[in-house]
């Protein structure tokens, strides 16, 4: 491994898994990952915290970012 690679990862002191989903097929997981990558921070935070009401509102385009803080 090159030194640059290790230096890059040293900046991440702690990595914590905050959300995951299980899939039976790899293509399903890849499809979901692509979907989530298109989401904004507000929708991702609503998903992680389990706030399905806010997630639905954000999915409809209602900007309720203040509710996350």
C-alpha cells in the first residue's frame, strides 16, 4: 500500500455505521445505493433517525430542513 493511501484514512479517526439495509440480491442493493446517493442530507438524516413522517414530506418536495436540527 502506498503512504498516501494510509495518510488519507488517518484523517478519519472514527467511522460509525449509522444505517444499513439487507438485500437478497446484489443488484437490489446497488439500485438502492444509487437511489440514496441522489438524496440530499436532510432526507438521509430523516432515514437514519427513522423519521418516516419527515422523510415522506421531503420526498414530496416540502423543504422542512429546520425539523432536523
